[in-house]
């Protein structure tokens, strides 16, 4: 837990960070006392005392997780939701004032848990740590007929600059399979924000040689490092997987300033029925 409530406060008080050992606070979900943990190696956080019966399962966070959350104001982070149907409580990683929820997922997640959170939040975007897929991503880029540039016709107006759009022919080789049939948008982060940009130039030349169709744009390592890939939910599993390339800074800035990536009531699913060669396909979402 990154943020706790001050002692003797209520759920509306401003939350506080753990800055040094020995602090006390309240868990915003169960209102039980928590203590700060500020060791040398672990990320500073709040923890429950042993044998507490918190209603929320707080999981340890990785630097990747923490870095993503910190892109947004404290008051948007770790927002507690009460499920009136089940009585359960959930904590959204980030909830924007527009009610859009962002969940950052580093580890694998079960199909059931994924669906349950999609159903609970509804207005939800997943941001997935796909750094382990980076090499596969480069490999698949070098294959002709993969990463085919697509023209799309959108019903929704993108508020975020879309740098490119393409159809990925073998998406299961690029992204963790679990996410390909997600019913809400999934954003893959293939590279940590701080990751180095001086990757082997040879790899990029090789991609170009093997796949002359690929644009120079894609084979800039900086582009690959800075780009998030947003996969739109598909109406049918047979529909092609289409990914929108978005600069990570644009993603954060648009959400911070506009509270959404698409305006105003985007229906984010593909609905094209006629099968055409991918390059001539037009999509509506
Ligand atoms: Zn608690």
C-alpha cells in the first residue's frame, strides 16, 4: 500500500505516504492501523500488522508498478471501491475524476480474476507489463505480413495522438495470450520508462532486411521504446488484432488533462463483418 490515511481521520482525509520507519496510519479499505516500512531495499510502503483481517488483498508492488502509479496525482491512486452486490472491496490502482480506472498488471492474472475486474469496473483500461515480450516483439516485426499498417475509421474521436495503427498477424507470439481476448482496452508496455535506448542497431537493420515492408518509423529503437501498444477489444475472436501506437508521454498527458483517450462515449470494439485482405480493411470502433 502506497498511501494510508492519517490516524484519527476518516475516509475523506487526504492520504499520506510512508516517509520514514515508525509512522502509523490507517488502511483506507479496512480502517485498521497500519505501519510504515521504509527499509533500505524495499519500496517505501504501508503494511498491516500480523493477523489483521483486511478486506483487500494488498500485493507487493514492483518499481514498474510504482512508477506507473506515480505518473498520476496521489488522490487518484489506490481508490477504494465498495461492491454493493457482493460486499467486497476493491482498490483501483488509479481512478481518474472521469471515473476511468487504470489497472497496472505486472504479474500474470487468472482468467476469472481478469473478467471479474472487467465486470466490476466496466470503464477500465489495463496497462500490462510486457517487457518480457520485447524480444519477441522485435522478432515478429521482422516477419513480412506482420505489423501491416491499417487504415481505420473511428466512430470515436481519439483525444490522444495516434502515431500509427497496424494489424498484428501473429499477436499471440508478441503479447501474452491471456490479454488478447480482453473485453476492455489493454495497453502493452514493452519497455520500462527508464530502459536504455542504445539497443543493438544490428537488430533494427536485420528487421528491415527481413521485412522490407516495415516502415522506417517502426525500426527506430526510440520509437519502439517509447511506444505503448493499445489493443482494442474485438467483437469476435476471428477479428484481426489491431494495435494503436501511442507515445507513453502522450498517454499520460492526455489522461491527466482530459481524463480519457477517446471522446466522448467511445465504443471500443471492432464490428467489421466483411472479410477483406487486411490492408484494405476498414474498422469501426
Ligand atoms: Zn486494510
